[in-house]
C-alpha cells in the first residue's frame, strides 16, 4: 500500500486555551486536526489526573494536527508563541498517511 509523508503536531494545553489553539489553526486553514481530552499524566510538577476536577480549569487537552511539511513553520510559529506564555507542550513528528487528500 502506498503511503504519503506528512508532519504531525501535538499540542498539550490547559483546556481553557483550546479555543485559542483551534482559532490559530482555523485562521491558517488547517483542516486536519482533532482534539482529545487528557485524563492523567506525569510531568515536571509530578503526577496529575482529571478525577475530582470541576470544570475546565486544570484539565488538559491534546490537539493533534496532520499537515504537509511545507506548512510546518507557518503553523508552528504562532503555536510556539502561545505556549511560551502559557502551560503547554508542542511536539512534531513524521507520519505516513494512506489518504493524503484529507490533509
């Protein structure tokens, strides 16, 4: 089966920032993204979990973006500017897709 190279950006932010991340992606006409709730994890500040949290404050979401490599810097620059002032992590990895027209 033929596959096509793409880039995957993963953004972990506190849930109240989700709409700002999505706004950046929408402003840049990025169509290949999905948002997932993060339920638990462990980072520099120790272990955390969603249990017992009320509302969105303190909860974390992951936004996954798949796009062409040519667009990576255009998308990463505003995302980086957002997370440098907030709690957040951005990673980039190589992926292969089987339906390139979706990205």
